[in-house]
C-alpha cells in the first residue's frame, strides 16, 4: 500500500486518477487490499505488484470467515427500534395517542419495514466490518412520502476538513465521487460524478432553468417585480444585517440561519487539470444533473439544517481520527502466515498423494518409433519388473504434511485469540472440549468485549440516523407527524451469543411472583434473550388483558370500575354500566 502509484501501472493504477488527493489515496489503497483479502484475491493483487509467486498463493477463505463471523455477532439475533417511554405511553389503549413515544416508535418501525432497514444494515455493516467504514445517506422522496435510505461504498466518500474542524467531528461539507467509464456505443466520454452536501447560510429563493442550446441546466435567483431577490416561503430577513433565517418544524421558536445544499454534477476527465482534485473541481466545466421532478441539482436547498449523511466506523476512532479499523487489521500478518502454510501444505500433499519413486534395475519399455525408454507410470494395479539386484524407493513426505497441519492449527488459535473472536466464536472449538457453561462464558469474554466496542461505536450513529428520519418526515410535512423535538429513538441489538432462555424465564417468573420485577421490565428481559416479542408495550397489554385475577384484586382494592377496565384494556365504561360493588364487610382503602 505504501508503494508509489502511477496511473495505469501496478495494482493501484486505477486509483491514481488526478482527482484523487494524495491524502485519500492511501485510504483507497487500504480498502482495495482489504477487499482482495476478503475475496481470496490477495495473491493476484501481489502478482500485479511484482510478486511472481503470488498466483501460487493458496487462500482458503479465512479473512472472509472472520468478517462474516464478526458481522453476525455484531448484528445479533435481531435489531429493534425502541423509543424511550413507549412501553408506558399507551395507557391500556390499543392505538397510541398521536405524538406519544409509542406512536413515534410505531411510525419508525413502519418506515424501517418499508425501507428494508435490515437489508440496508447488512450492506453497510458488511462494508464497515471489512473496510472499517460505512456510509448511509437519507433523502426525502415526495412520491413515496418518506425518507429513502441508501448505502455508499466508503471509497466514494470524501469528507472535507479544514483547520477549524477536528478529525473526530463531522465536517460541514462532504462529497461522494466516482468515475463513470466511457461508452463507445453512445459516444459518451469518461466522466467524474460528484455529489456534494454542504451546510451554509440560507439564501434567497432559486428556480430551475432547463438546458437550452449550449447552456446546460442550472439554477437562477427568483426576482420580484422590482427586480430584487425573493425569499422562500417561511423565511425572513433581518432588516439590519440582512441575515436570512428559517424556523424548522423540530425547533419551533428557534430560527436558524443554516440550511443544507445538494449539488450533483459531472465533469469530463479530459477537462480536469493537474491542479484539480475532488475538493477543487472547475465550476465552469460542470454539467448539473436534473432530478425526476425537474429540479436542477445545483445548490438545491433541502430545507434541513443538517447533512443527511451518517458515517459509521467499525471501531471507536482514536483522538483526532475520523476513520475506523476493520476486524482483520490486527491479524493481517497471521492471515499471510496461514496462506503461506496452506500453500506449502498443498505442495506437500501433492508429493504425499503421488509419491516420488526411485527405481533401479527396471526393464523400461521403449517407444517403438523413437526407441527411447518410456517413463514409468505408477497407478493402481501397476506391475514394475525389476532385474536382478533391482530396487525401488518411495519418498515419504507425510511427516512434513503433518507438521504443516499442526502449524495451521497453531495459527488458527493465534488468529482466534488476536482477533478476539475466540475459538468458540469461530466454531473451531469442539463442544466436547467445554467442561461447563461457565467455562464457555469465560472463553467468550474477549468476543463480548469486541462486540461491545463495535456496538458502542455505532450507538450514537444510529440514534442520529433515526433522528434524521423523524426530522425529514417533519420537513416533508408528512401526515400525522407532530412538530417540535421528537423523543429520542435508538437501535437495540439482539443477543450475539446463544442465551439460556429457560433460566431467564424462570428468573422472570420468580421476580414477578415476589413483586420485585415489574411486568414491563420482565417483558424487556424476555425480548433481550431472543423471545419473539416485537413490541414490548403490545405484549404487556396482551398479558394484562388476560390477567383476570390481578384485575379482581384491583377491583377489591379500589372499587373503581374504570381503573379495572383500563387495566384490562377495555376502554371507558358506558353510563349504563354500574360501579363494581364493594364486598360486604370489607373496609375501604385507608380504613382499618
């Protein structure tokens, strides 16, 4: 990865376009190396880099197994969107009240189902585990009436930092850029496409102008009858400073002077000079793309005060860093050692399966045409005639093959330990070798810490993603979405290792029976160990609907028919239903 790169030469020649800045080139090279390991093509990459023995390298899928195992443990058995307070927000009714945490939770889960969130997570998280980074983008779709979620390859992602932005923070401008190859059939030349999201001060209203003649599609200022610029609906300008501000639905009473602009343009590669890179492309050479609804994507005001981009890191970045580390980064040398050992084992197994023979005194057959002796072929049923004093010796390489197999097992143990996936996590530990469940829990300790670190690095990113989804619904004036700051939502991961569900169920039953656990807490505990509970609040409501003994005790204690009906989820009683009579001889609450 550290070798000099020239366009068209070496394994990284395709990355050496003039628009790739030097500080980003090494990152793209690392992504390519990691992808080659994951797809069993590291040997081919080494061969193109000058290693003549690269094509003989045997790669048996160990990096792919590590990435797949880490991805599976990260995602766990399930992923659920949970809004704090949703379990207590229904008050026994089947339909949550609009604007309540339960209502927001139901809406976000419906959005996740429509946008195939588990599938998108698989795509993005696979990239994050393999390369160290993953990227989500959100955009409001007026036709679908909801935000659409997309994933991008991190190799297309170019955040723009300046001296005032720490590498650990998110910048105010990001780019997505990639090359589009030429198409000889249509005559289209090779191009560079760049999508830019940028935070900036709110400007006057603009409108789209379609392409005409030599002038391409672009945006221009909207002017009023007096020739002056016009503000967008809802914007206001300060009469003294001229600063334009806007009140967003999620922050009523707090005008903001910031908005997000979207630009999507293409450049011909032949128009880019040495001084041009992805951060500094010539505006006069840009061809702006047009959205399906006719909007020209040149500084389009998205009417949000945030960048709808979420960058995931596989690990917690170091101080001042912005990029994450892949799972295989710390065991790359072990993977090379495994490939080398597998290569040697393949060569040794060839001589073991077809051993070398040394024969003396044999009567070799001759070719009838040339008179030259023919080579001796050894196959099942072959008979070799030896003369007087003849002998035959077999070269036995099975001992060396056994040593190589032992070395492979040793390297696999080192790989499991250093990657923190453990032998149990990688499935190389036989169940008969585990003396007890407690010993297995201790053996999985490094895996628990690895999964905890990976989920910690993502926790606030998914909270941010769900917050953006809610705000895009508000900005799109979606039906039923209230104004103001929405309750915080988070992504709850399922258990990453098999759990003792029977023991948890027994603990829950005893806790409820002893009165030390609430029903809501008990349901959350059951959902955490893998019981098929989609909605904790709905499960609590179903349980209470069948809790007639508890309802009877509530009636005896309070004598309140409405409280009993609310407990059973029956709604308010009509005027024709009498109050629950108090049993004779029983004192009312508070009396002895």
